[in-house]
C-alpha cells in the first residue's frame, strides 16, 4: 500500500513517487510531467499580434514566464488532487523551489493541503531516485550493542 507520495518539482519538470509505507524499500515513479514552455524565452511565448480585446478593454497581460509556471503548477496540483481522491494517501512530501511551491499550493484544495507533512524548498529535480530516497527516507540506524 502506498500511503506516502514524494513530489519533486520545478517550473518545467516534476516527478511524483509513491513509497511503500510498510517496508519503505520500494519507491516507484507514478507520474513524470514536463513543461518546456516554462523555459522558453519571452519572445517565443508571445506573438507579434496586438493585444486582445474583451468587451472593449485590453486584457491585462502578465509575465509570460509566470503564466507558464502557473499553468504547470496547476497541472501538478490537479494530479495530486485526483490521486488523493482515489487513493488512501496519508502523507505528501513536496520538494520544490519556494516560488513554485507557492504556485502549486495555490491550486490545491484543503483535503490535499492537510496531507502535506514535509516541505523542502529546494530544486532537487536533477537528483536520481536513490539519492532522493536516501535524503527523504533514510534507513533507520541499527544500534550496535557493546558490552
């Protein structure tokens, strides 16, 4: 039974792992999401067209990078919401740079927010699965009994 999920994300890449909470030996990749638009240059994200009109007024334009990051954060949040509705997830660990973590949580409902038990505001997306496992699920130290 996978009761713990580890989410490792930044603005363009996310991996979601499920951890076997009984043995804490199996960590399985359950979702991998890519959003290369978050890394594009501004001129690649905007068109040369004049601003759009909505009922006679210009639509407020935001930073294109911010819009793309927000779009991806919403995708990650939707995966977590759906998973928490369908699975008995008891604990979420989210590892993400602070700004992107804030974007993700903006899209989460209370049911999912209550399951977040640990947050690490770092970008560990480049770490391998064994490195992540060692960082967040270290093996208990065996105590040597000396006489």
